C-alpha cells in the first residue's frame, strides 16, 4: 500500500512540474488574432506566412504614430514576431524601466513594413523602421531556443540585441495583466558596455534606419512603401535619403551620449 501511495505522489509531482518549454502552435495559429484585426484589402501590412525563419533570429523596433505615439518591439520566435507596444520607447539607462504591453504575434514579413496604415483601420497611422537587426538568447540555458521559450513563458525573457541603434543585453519582465487581460511587462537595459545612463536614445535618433526618412516624410510619401528587399524599393521609386538635419548635427557636434560611448569603444 505504501508503495502505491509513493507511486501516486510521484505521478502527481510529475504532472505539476513544468517540462521544457516547446513550440506548441505553428505560425498559422499564432497569426490568427493578427489577421482577424486587419482588412488586407485596405492596408499594405503583410498577411504573413510566406517567410521561413532563418538560422539567426531577427528583431525590429517600429515607431508607430497611431492613436498614441509608441514603439513596437518585435522579437522573432517560433516563426512569428513576439510583439510588445512600448509607450515611451526603449532606454539605454539601466535604472529606467519602460512599460511594455504585449500584443498579438506579427508575421516575420512585418520586419520590412514602413508606411502608413489607413485611418480607421486597426493601428491606423504612420509606421517607421526605427531599428532592426538580429538577437540572441541572454540567459544560462545551454539550449538557446528552449531558454527563450522558457523565459517568455515564465515572464523573464532575457535577450541580446545586435541592431543599428540598440545593442547589448536586455530583459523583459512580466509584471501583471491589465483590465483586458493583456500581459504587462517591463523592458529593462542590463548594465553592460552598451548602457548609457541619463541618455534618451529615442530623441537622439528620429529617422528610419531603412530609408533615412522622418515620420512626416513617411506620412507624405508614396502609398506603397513597405519593401521586401532593396530591388523592390528601387522599383517603387523610393530612394534612401540621408539622415535629417538634427541627426547630422548630433553626429557633427558629438552631443549624443550613445555616440560618444561608441566612439570611445572604437578607438
């Protein structure tokens, strides 16, 4: 009898103990909410499903002037872009914790989207490619994908960015859910060589990393402005523009704390 009880306890314990975090749903299932919210006959946003994941995980940050200006952080995982809306944008100061509201998964094709979502449509407004690049796991699990999945599930999502404007170690920490049940997280920069206390990276960089355009220039541009590659961009007539005057002046005067740090590191 005692042996049977021990076996039952072992079975209960095994059922309650979480195993390795695995991908349980494919991109088609994960993108259902994204597609449900959009009318693709009216918006140039991609429906998704045509891009396969590469051996390097991508990230993108899009500056989005919807009903409220915010920054959308997207991290590739299991064939989709896990997405968070960050009202104040990222900060390079480790003492600053930015609210990040988790939203629906987006397709990988969204990494190339820059343009204007029509007024009246979900998320209507101007979208800029503010930063992009690749990212990697920032935790201790020997299996990087398992570590990322586990961190996302647990609410302690550690990652390392390799972008044009953001680099180094970061973490997303889940805190609670809002009144609608959507998870709320905090985006925090870890202390490393890329941390810049008392800086404001979102005001130091105000143009697109893809086209060099300002939000105003994107809003007034051609209707079809999301580019899947460089060839398509030149076919549509859009040409890369130099950075705006504020960005050029910032580099010339050396007033950017982030750029001063990067200059010191390259000597």
